[in-house]
C-alpha cells in the first residue's frame, strides 16, 4: 500500500473501499462511547479527513490521549462517510503516533487567533486553516507563473541576488559585506575601502532582476525571472515588504502595447488557475476575509483592463471632487489612494496607466517623443493599487547615455547595459509583478505580512 498518497487525493474517491494510509497532524479529536473521531490534516487540503477509531484498536488508550497538533499515521479502510459535509472517512485499523503535542501549551487550540498573534508564531501558523489556504494559493500561483511562460516558450533565467547595480536607481539597497563593521579598512581620505571586501567592491542585494533579464532577452528573445528581491525602503504599510518575490518577464521586439497585452493575459490566467484549482480554499477565505472574493476574481477575469494615460488619469483625479490626503497634479507620483480611486470608483475595473512623467520613473524607461513622458505602465487593481510596474526600455544608445548623465549615475557601472545598445539593439519591454501583492489580491488578505511565510519588514526579521 502506498503511504504517500495525500489526503486531498484520498478524498477524490479513487481509493474507495481500499486499504489506505494517511499521515498528518491532528486538528481535532472528539470521543463518544467507544469511538474516537479524529480530523487529520496533511496540508494538502482545507478539510482534512475524518479518522474513526474504535475501542478495539490495539492502542486505543493512546489514541484517546492524542492532543491537537499531534503527528500520526493511520492505516485503515477508506469508506463513504455517513457524516454530512465529507465524502469519505477512514476506519482505522492501526494508528501510529509519531509525536504527541503537549496539550494546553500548543498555541493553536480551537479558538480563533488574531492574525497579529499568528505572525508571532510563524513557525506554527502554516498549520491553521487560514494559512493553509493562503500558502496553497501562493503555491498554485507560483506554479501557474511557470506554466504560463513555459507554454509560451519563455526561458526562465536566474538573475543574481548579489549585485553591484541599483536597477531602480532609488538607492534603497541592502549592502552585502564581510568587512569587520567595528574596524573597516579605510582609504586615505577616510571612507570605507571596499577593495578589501569579499568581492573587492561594494555590492548589495538586488532590487530587481530586470537589467540582467534584458541581457538574456537580447539572446533568447522572451525570458522571465522569478526570484526574491530586496528593498531597504522604510515603509511600514500593509503593502510593503523588505524582502519580496517578483516575476519579471522581459521581451525583445515588444513595444509597450504588446507588454500590456501580455500582462493582462498573464494576470487573468493566474486568477483562472486559482478559481479552478483552489476552489475550496477561496471559499474558505471568502467566508472569513472578503465576502466578495470569488465574485471579484471572476469579474477581473472577464473584464477588459482599462487603459489610460497618466495625463488623463491626473485630470480624472483633479476633477473627481475627492479630497485626497496627498495632493495630485501633473508631475507627482500617484499614491495608493489615487490608484484605488481610479480602479475602484472611476473605471470599476483593473486599470493600466501609461506614459508617466520621466522625472518620476527609472532611468531605463524609453523616452517618448513629447520630451516629458516615458513609455511606462503600471497595472492597478482594486483594494491594492499597483500590482505591476513595467515599461518599454530605452534601446537607443545616445538617449540612454544622456539620461544616465542627467541623473548623475556613473556610466561606468552600466557599461554592459550600454553595450546591449551597441551590439544588436532592439526595441524591448518588460514588467515586474510583485507576487505578494498579487497573492494578497487573490486571497483577500488585507496585510501583505500574511501572504509570505516569513515577512521581513522594518525592525522585524524573525525566523
Ligand atoms: O514598480 P517596480 O519597482 O518595478 C521594477 O522593479 C521593475 N524593474 C520591474 C520590471 O520592469 N522588470 O516593482 C514591481 C512590482 C510593483 O508593482 C509591486 O507589485 C512590487 O513589485 N513591489 C513590492 N511588493 C512588496 N513590497 C515592496 N516593497 C514592493 N516594491 C515593489
Ligand atoms: Mg512601480
């Protein structure tokens, strides 16, 4: 008998009336006259499976001592369940106890806990219903990212984590060093001498794999990276993490419009996959966290994304009659309250804002002919605001060099990036999807700290 069939598979019915094995952790135990009912969960679904243990079991006495959280293996027969709400149950023939859980001390008793408290026990919260659902959704989305791109012939490229280039030019990087911080070597002028450091230079954790993605796009045409990125921005909000995962496709021969089409198809595909594959989890999350969740997700799959220029978006906001906390006028960046107004109130659909002022966007974005905007695009979602940021890249050597100089960026650090424009340059574009922002949207969780296993935020990096 195979011992590694997950509970979710056992419940499909394929194994009815067969001897099966289930292994997992006890969620609940209820005893009544010579019977003990155990709900066992192995993480493969929300409901778990009911185990019925009878007094005739060899170690029935021990089974009666099983606490919530205990780990066990059950051998028995899978039979249709007479109880409501569950198709099958296992009539136990043998129960093996790996480790009991020490009763009262186990923090996850039946009563509900606040999400804030659960963040403090991030080593145990994956065993709760909520986090079970959240992390299964996250897994389904991650898998779907690869399926979407692989089916379209995109190459997966592993861009570096440790890097010398600040892709976004925002100076929000975490430095990586092995120098002795108490006594760092210094140059004659007194500044820290990184030539003695591990890499012989000053390096940091990457904020984006884009620039290296561009290298691969100019060899493999369509590529994507999907990895961790790090930002030392002091933002203590429900949408910011210091360590988050980003999906970044980069495509040669695409203009901005092609890129928006891809982004729209991509997001709709990801949501559809969750609606199909994670129905049980979405129903649970809807019940406890967002009564409109499934409707909203279905609405997004069926509504065409609205496209609007930054200039028009600002006009809409100015004429909206809303009193925003932060003022908005041409040239300022849009904040989440503005983004949310556009998508939730004005367009009532996801919105793609294009052609932002060059002054508020990164150096690599392609300059438009009007001399004041760049070919940028942000995808805005209800509740969240920006989920995707992207652009067509400046492929013209002279324009790029001039922009680097204008921004006082050291062109020597970008020598290879400039080379791509000297040797077979092509129009190309790409975008970045913040995975956690998107998981937030799909799960309806209001805080981004509850959709990543171990959140890193200012003043906190436990586990
Ligand atoms: O808009 P951003 O900064 O764009 C880039 O990094 C580009 N290099 C992407 C590209 O064109 N290849 O970030 C992209 C997305 C944002 O839209 C947002 O969803 C997410 O990354 N993001 C964050 N998510 C969580 N915490 C943070 N601190 C985030 N900063 C950005
Ligand atoms: Mg952005």
